[in-house]
């Protein structure tokens, strides 16, 4: 009997057909960056202060700009270092009755006369110093008492990811990779545009969930599909390069965000970039064999060979799968046997860790000050060495040691950054880049290690189910970062460091998958020596 791995020797393990499919799937990976971390620009919270309609005429007469007006109407609050202008309260003064001239106001009279004036909240809204740009924060006034709604925006995306992982993972294993992939991309386009035209905050959250549902299901299916179409020696390459195009998206995103200052049009740009021709992507022959659809598997395999310029031998007539008695998959298959259960729990925790630390470190760029566009670009450049380090090490050393080391390095970096004083800013930035490098490696490795540890009939469901912990981590990360940073800016880094250490230790309990053929049955996992 001939297996699909045997036939790949004849069709070409990474021929013209696989390269064409891989190129199309990379177009899915790039815009995923804008979906996943676009909140840094779409939800940017600029410097803000209370609006006072009564001061408009006086401000116009005196020729004051925004910042000078702010100095006159906003009360001072004590910070850890010095007194700063409040963002959520202002002086309660009727400026039309003060009789103050512009010259008197500029002479700092206000600091004497109104320093003891009563204050009130921003009942008339806020002013923003954002240089003509808009984010959904400035449009819906998600600041002060409503600042937690920014966290909810990102969390709702991950709620969609969570639902998409479960539902689309099941559909991909039950009805095929191709059908699931096309359905996901159709939903991406519709939901992405709905996000851009959301009339209010509630609608924004609803459409954001739908958007995440389609995006995550499509990306996971694309990853599994290309992994199943290439030979064993090319699996790690296509897996890493597919994720490298996510890093390409990270580099392009700040440029697009700079050129498109409106968050709604930025959303349209991200959505449109995810629309490409997917109809020319075939179904996975491995999946067809796992469903006993040998005739169609033979037909598609013949098409792949023809496009690659190869001729198949008569071995194709005996093509079969090792698990022809299994047609459906369920979550119980992931935890029913001892080794499958151990692998599932370890992979789940690593997915959770990767999401929390990776997403948390990126979103931290939006709250630490500085030029968010430049900082985001620099942080994106760091991801490319991660991909090359993976490609250089995993075939020489294996998967397990680089995977564990990446987690531990990122954990150490988080601790060092948290306890390094701001006076050593250059050192702090350098170590932060090392941490970002480490967690990027870990995030990229958990995906293809996950695909290598599960048998074909449950592979897509296995990756999707484990990656649900990534989505739960994504739900937690915004609240963990933004709320704890209010207490102490570096406190989230302490938590990131702890869970990264634990994740690295757990990885050492996984088997090495270097050079091992993709498992077809659960017995291949439980009794690998057979």
C-alpha cells in the first residue's frame, strides 16, 4: 500500500504547485498582523483633557492653541514625580464672568486665582492632541472612566478568534480544508467592512467578534493545509516563512497607519489587503485520504504532479491512508490517551503564554511614550532574526531545545526590563528587543510543533483547539496590560516573565519531532516505535 508521503516523492515535495499555493497563503498572513495588533494605531489614546465650551470665545480672541488653552482650564494633580495637568477633570469656572484679559491670563494669574477653584468631571467631552488623526478612542471618547472599553475592543477580537478556532477547526476536519478556508475569507471581507462603518461602540464590538471569527479560522486552516501538501523536510520552512509574512505585515502596518490617519479607512485598507484569489487552492489529499475519499485524493495528487512537471507511477493506484477506518474527529481524541493528553495540555499553555506575552509587549508600545510609529517599526524588525534563528537551529538542534530556550530568554528579558532604571534607557531597549525576539520565536514554533504532534484526521481540530488558549490569552492580555500598568508600568512584565519561564520548562516534556513523518493515527503517537 502506498501512502501520501510515498507519492510526494514522485509529485515533488515542494514543486511549482506547492510554491504557488504557498504564495497565495502568504497573502493571508500579512494582513493578519493589522488585524491582530492594529489596535496600537486604531485604538491609540493620545494626550487629552476636558473640553470647556465656555472658553471657546476667549481662546479664539486670545489666539491660543490647544495646549495653551489646556494650561488655563485644567486642574493640576499630583503624579509620582511632579504635578501634572489632569486628564479627567477641569476647573469649574464661568469664563464669561471672570473679566480677565488675555495678558492677565498669560501672566499665570490663573495659577493664583483658580488653583483653589472647584473642579468637575469632563461633562462636555474631551479635547485631543492627535495632530488631526482619529482613532476609535477619540471618536467615541473612550478615556477616563470609559478607558476599559479600549481593552474590550481587543478582547472581543480574541473572543471571535476563540469561537473561530473551535467552529472552523471542526468544519475543516469534517468538511475539508478548502471549503473552510473559502468560507472564512468571505466572512473576513464582510465583517471587516462592517467594522469600518460601525455607527456606535456596541456595533463595533459585535462586528469585531465576527471579524475575529473569520480571520482566525482562515489562518489556522491555511497553515495546516500547506503543511499537509509538502514533504517532511519542507514542513518547518513553509511554517516559519508563512509566519514571517506576518512579520512583513508588522513592518508595513506603521507605514499604512501613518499614511491613513483615520481609523475607519485604516480598517478598510487592512480588510481589502486580505482579499485575494483562493479558488485555485486545492483540497488537501491527506485529508481526503483520512475521509476514505481515495478517488478524489488520487485526482488532486495527479493535478499537483502535472503542474510540477512530474509523471506518477502505478503506485498511485494503491494510494491509501493508514487510518481509513476513521472519518470524524472530536475533542475527546485529543485527551483520551495519555500522550495525546499530555501534549494537548502543554501546547495549550504555550499558546496562552505566547499570546499574552507577544500581544502584551506590542501593545505596551502605545502606553510607554515616544513615537509609536518608529517604535512599532523597530519592534517589527526584531522579528526577522527570530525566523532565521528558527530555520538555522531546528534542523541542526531540533525543535524542543530552541522552543524551550526562546520562552526562557523572553522571561529573563521581561524581568530585566522591569527592574532596569529609566536612566539606562539604551540597555532597557536592547533587552526589550531580546525579549521580543524570544517570544516571537516561541510563538512561531508553537504552531508548527502543534501540527507535527497530531495525526492527520484530527490535526486541524488539534491546532484549533490548542490555539483557543491563545485566544483566551488575547482576551486577558489587554486588561492585564492596561489595568496593571496603572498601578505600576512594569508590573505586567513581571507576570509575563513568570509564565514564560513555566512555558519553557513544560516544552522540555514534549518529544522531539525533527525528521519524524507526520503521524497518521493516534497509535503513531502512543506507540511511535511501531
